[in-house]
């Protein structure tokens, strides 16, 4: 059985032309290992760049198998698009994970990405919103650079329902989130949580200084 302690891949295009060669290489690499203790995947949304090649196709279904993983990191280059469907696709093949990190890398710029227009096909397929998923070993979730779009909140809400053994969720908001938005966003997320889950929020003050945010009673 092929075992690896740490594996990181280059980007996997979520939507694009059928038979995208770069995705095929990524899938071949992942199939080579039965167990990867720490896996880092990059999911990229570059819809505007691939539209010239014809109608983009949903390519996540080409990823049919993942190794047995304990610690999963998803780097999401979403560019304002919904990453719920692609995250769900990966997570339902990684039900063994104990820790999950979501890094919204498209939001590392100085200004937060705005959500795409209503009706964008990035929200397809919609099964992630209704299908059940049990991540009964997942105890810790970290989310970095959350921009606070409706796409973001929808996935966070589902994570709370999927992770039945969750103990801690730590969320660091994007630098563009203002002080007036902190309370609103935190209260909304706390509304998804259960009393026995420790939820921590971090916000940026003076742009570069990340501090723990304590919601007011």
C-alpha cells in the first residue's frame, strides 16, 4: 500500500474544457497513493479565462477517488464564485479527516472579491445544498480570508451540519471586512453553531494586525 506523509498538488480546474490535460495529471497523481496523512488540494475557478474555449464543463466528476486522508487543506481560488459544490465533492471522498483547512486564496488581494451574479452556473450541481454528508471524525476546522459572501455563509452552515463531532471552528475574516461588519458576520455564523462547539473569530485591525474578536453579549 503506497503511503505518503504529505502531498500537495498544483491547481485542479473546477470548470473548463472536457479532457483538460492538467486535471488528468492531478488525478493520476492522487490515484497513486492509498494513504496520505496530510493532503493539500488547490481548486481553481477561472471561468472567465476558459469561456473562449466554449461552454465550460463541470470537471470535478473526473476526480473519482482520493487517498485516505487525516488532515485536508483546500486552497480555493474562487474569484467570487461559489465553491460549495466542489468542496462537497472532495469532502464526501474524505470522510476520514480529523482537521480541515479552507483557504480562500482569491481573497488575499487588498479588496475582497464580490460574489458572482445570481444564476451563475458555478453553483451547479446543487446537490451539496441538500444531500447529507457525515464527517464524524472531523473535530477541527480553520477557514482563512472569509469574505462574507452568501456563498461563504452557505458552505459554513453546511459544514456545521456535516461535522457531527466538531469541537473547534476558527474563522479569520478577509482584511476588507470592516469593524461594523464584524458583529453581523459573527452573529450569523454563531447562529449555525451548537453550544458545545468552540467558535473563534479573527479580524484585521490596522490592516495587517490579526486579532481575536470577542462578540459582544
